[in-house]
């Protein structure tokens, strides 16, 4: 069955953030999705962190380092969803993010791009 979303996460040396990023995906109220993590030649423990997740919706694809654009393009070529959603490996979604975008899609099916607001976090470090 085709998932509604294909969530594409390019990953390059984000071992400190990728777990929190994936947790924000798996805590979504809207659950009809697949997650494609494209490991773009990470040299840290990023891939190990992803492998700790055991969700059937998650696919890890490893490739040599070719940059974020190539990683996203590979994710698109491997995706099976109706819509593609991009998420950086050090960003996080609020639990209602995919549901909000789904509502936008229902209200504006002719739109070529759907987006919501965002919030910045600045560390004291």
C-alpha cells in the first residue's frame, strides 16, 4: 500500500541530533508515512544511531558522500509516497506537523508546495 508521505532525511555526521529528529517523526499524530534516511557517507556514528530504531516504516540507504542535494534526489528516486516531505537530520517536527500539512493538502490540492511556520532555537553554547 502506498504511504501518504515519503519523509526524506539526508544524513551526514549528525550523530548528536539524528535520534531526536527520528523520535520527532515517530511521534507524529499522522502515521501514514515511510521514512528514508539517506546516509551520505557519514564518518561518525550517525548510521549506528539510525540502526537502533526498529520501525518497519524506516529505510536506511547508505551512499558515498555526494552532498545534500544528491542525497535528497536519491531519496526521491526511492520514495513510494504520494507526497515528499524533507526533514534535515538536525531538525525536529512538532507532533502535529504532518497532520497540519495533510489538512493544507486537503484544502489546497492544486498547490505544488505546502509549508507551515517554523521556530528557531538558539543554544547558549
